[in-house]
C-alpha cells in the first residue's frame, strides 16, 4: 500500500491510499495529528510489530487503516465510520471500503 498526502488550501489533508488496482481517497481533518500518527504507526511495523491501526478523523466521520504483517507480506484494510468522530466502536463495526495485500519491504 502506498499512502500519499496532499495538503489542501483550506486546511484539510487528502490522503490517497493505493494498493494493487484499488485507490481510495480519505479527506482528513486536523482534529488529530494525522501525519504524526501515520509515521508512528508505520514505524511500529518497521520495528517489528505484527500489526497496527491508523485512525484518521474526517468531518463527519472517521477512517481506520488496519495493517497486519503476515509472513513477509502486509494486508491493508480501510474501514469507514460515517458519522462518528473519535468513536469507540470495534473496527469490524465499520464499513470496509478497501482491501489489499502487498509484500512488506522496508526502503
């Protein structure tokens, strides 16, 4: 999965998540420090964690990207929570909007 970030002029951050043929755009707000959170979560994978969840706030709603390391590969799932910010629901209660699997390569 490739994550790319584009700062919009009005203070939003467009996050494009691309894996295989799938591409998904997440319109993130700065209700949390999403850039720092993404770096911290990906760093935990590089340091050996078996999985992580990146939480991204939108208005309204929330997205979560779940990444799991499985035998040299990573699975990526993006879940959408439409009207809940900072929600406490389990990730599976969200609507899975994207899925992918890629080799885990550190560059």
